[in-house]
């Protein structure tokens, strides 16, 4: 079950002035199954999760004990309880995010962040999935998407079905007209500064078998 936070979409929609009816509706089961097939045809493993609790259980099962894990900033991961789980020291994994935040030297911290995209396991969200199978994410600086193309040993993307769009073009439109505006509102609240779209990645095909897993959650999560 999803846990609402102050930065969940429902609490930012008004100030972000977004069209949730267009960009945050749940598609039919037929569209979900069509999308799953299209994603799998692009070399990406898909695991369907009934809700946020189920998605968290899937992650616990996928990531082996003692693994080196880095997370990309993600409202979805917060909502399913993953950030709390890994940050609480109960996971048995090596959290690179905790290593980074505990480093006081600014230059060393920046270097650790740069190297973290090569983690054995990188867990993140995404901004949109096209029914044709492409998965899209954009970021201001690139720390959330740098692991996607090649760097991470294993990439796990946790995404609600609310992010399915009819085409790649509309998936990108969703990023600019919905996800970015909500992220910008979040950044203004959290940091007092606006966000920006600086780096975008379109995951169109994966050649390494088993490297990328999409955990597709049957509810609305993140933005």
C-alpha cells in the first residue's frame, strides 16, 4: 500500500498546476499487459506488483544479502517504504547513499556520488513508460539517470502504472507537463530553489540479459 508523504503528487498538484486527469490516470488491464509485452521485447525483465507493499517485497527478494546498493532520488521509493527500509540499517545491504551522506568532505562526497552510478545494484523510479516499451527519466544533474545506460551492474526501476503513456512522444510530454512541474514544486518546498530538466535518458533496449528489471506497480505512485 502506498504511503502518502508531504511531497506525494496529491499534495503538490494544486501548486504545480498540472493536469492530473490527463497524466495520472490508471490504464486498463489490457493496456498494462500490452505495455509489459512491449517492455519485455526490449530485453527488460518485468515483475508485476499488486501494490507498494508487494513492490517492496519484490525488491527484498531481488537484491541479494550484502549487495552494494545505490538509490536514485525517487518519490516512488519513499512511498513504498524502500528508502526507510534501506536507510534504517535493516536491509543487510551496503547502502552507498548512507556512505555518501556520512562523508563531510565536499570533494570526497562529490567523488563518491559520481562513482555510485557504477553500483552493483541501482534502484530508482522513472517518469514515464511508453506503451511501445521505452522507459523515460529526466533529472537536473544526472545523478538519478547516470546509472541507466550502462554503469550499474543491475538496474531496478520501480514504476506505478499511472506513468504509462500511449507513445514515446507522449511519454516525453508527460515528463515536461506533469513530472517536472511536480518535481519543481517539490524542490521549491524542500530546498527553496527551482528544479530543471538537465539530463534525460530513454531506455529503449537492453542487450545484457537480466541487467534491467522493471517492477511495475498496479497503483499510482510518484510522478
